[in-house]
C-alpha cells in the first residue's frame, strides 16, 4: 500500500537537488554499504521479477585502472577518482533463473523462445534496475556519476568473460565534490514531453 | 551534494514495502498531480541530458479503453480499473532537442550520426526515466503497476502516429488495493547478482 508522500527534503535529495558527479572526496564505500545498497535495488520491480541486472563493483586500484582504460578520455579520470564504479550489466540468459524468481508460472518460456524478446527484456529491465541503483544510492546518502562513454566490447571482454552478461552502463559511487559540476541543465516542459488523454 | 540518508519509513515506501499493483480504488489522479510527478521525473539523470522519454497519460474512459484493447488478456482489466495508465515512450529523434537540453557542446552530433547509437540511447535512457517515474510516484504517495504485456505496434499506431516516438512500457498509477497482490517474490542474493573487484 502507498503511504504518506515524502517531505520536500527527501524529494530534493532524490531528484531536485541531486546531481551527476565527476569528482569525489576520500570517503570509502565499504562492502557493508554496497550490500545495503543492493538490498534496496533488488526490490525494485522488473518484468516477471526477472531481475536481469548484474553488478561488478570496481573498487580496488587494479579494477578501477582496468575499467578506466576502457573509458572515453573524458570518463577515465572520473573512474580513477571515484572510490568505486559499478558496472551494471544484463544477463542475456536471465530466464534460466525464472523458476526460482517467479514460482507461480513457467515464466522461463515467456522469454527463452526468442533471443529478440529476451534481449529487449534484459536491456529494458536492467536499465530500470540501473535507475533504481542511482535513486537508492541517493536515498542512502551517496552521490552517483552514471556514464555511457566507454568501449562496451572491451568492458564485456575484460569483466564478463565466460559469462552470458553484457554491459549496460557504468556508474561511479561515493561522496561527490562540487568543483567539476556543470550548471544545472534545462529540462523539457510538461507540454514538450507529456499529453493527457 | 549528498545529504543525510533517508529514514527506514522512506526506504520502505520507495523500495522495501512497495509492490506492483493490479487493482485500484476510486481515488483520481488529477492533472496537477501528474504535473507534480513529471516535475520530479524530469530531474533524473540521462545521457547528455537527452531526456528521450515521452509520456501519454491515458486517463479518460475512451483513452483507457483504447489502450486496454491493445493489451494482453491479463493486463486489459488492470488498465480499465486504474484511474490512469501512462504510456512511456522514447523519441527516436530525441537528439533534435539537444541544442536546448545540452548547451555546453554539440551533443546532437554524438547521436544523430548513427541510428543504432541513437536507438540504444533512447531505449536505455527512456527506461531509466520509466524507473524514475515508478520511484517518484511512490515518493509522492502513489502506487504503480508497470506492464510490458501489450501489442507494441498497436500502441505505437494508435497513440504515437505522426510522431517519431515508440512505446517502451506502460504503467498504471493510482491508489492500489491489495486483493490481487501476489505473495512477495524472492530476489537474487548479493552473491548471485554482484561481485566486488
């Protein structure tokens, strides 16, 4: 059941004052904190509870350097500076977990018959889960820096080799510092983006 | 800058106690409330601020009947019962708005050169915005019912004709009632979904 709306401070934290960060202070993100974050992210809704997102947290100096080497020139220093950057991927064979994740029906058969349907489902729903990751991190008091400027084939080869997972996007996590922030960019008006019928 | 973490009640509202709803009470969702929701959703981050999501809110009896006619047998009654169901689409020519949305650089050229890159960006980022929609609705005290069981070609033809927009997924909005809820389904453990390197 829905509850009382959140107050203005919470809406500011999650949406209105939150920004995409490019530089980070020294605050570490511990394994305990990553697990607490995952425990929120996993609860967000996905089609038939398919939960296709997979996460690699590049936290060690070695892992961050390896990830930075796959990134655009603009993004590499952001990755090196962040305490952790998450690689958010999708399991192209996510449907093999549906007998566990969706016991009420044979949901595996809804997706396993078609590589096109399976991939569309994996991309859409891992993107939803990537957004849950961003908002859940903010809810826990972290800042985020999502990025899509990297060599996907290189990240796939170096981080997901031997699995059925491919990379969707990456997202730094930590306590952001403000010196490299853009000015707030404009948004589309309701009239430009929405219609009520 | 990040702020204090939200309290347990807020995390419950957004993630832990929130559910996907299939039945709805009589509470209407007004235009004022849809605009307040959009004003949160639009602030969520997208690649180069591209903001490709477009929204049609099927709120009238006619619009809901038209949308229900495109849906799977399981989803049609859910649409008819909900006060409003949002059609969340993506503008395949989103890049034409980048001169307004991203003044610092010629971001249009990053996407307009390749239909593949543009479509991947539109799908990924409109999905992120769809997740912001779900979480922002919960933050405002609403329940949601996201669905992907519908005839995409029919929704595209009947709701987005004459535009460059295609449908991503649909999501009912209102005050849910609990009689048709599934039991809470299991989630993947941290070990099954995540690795720290």
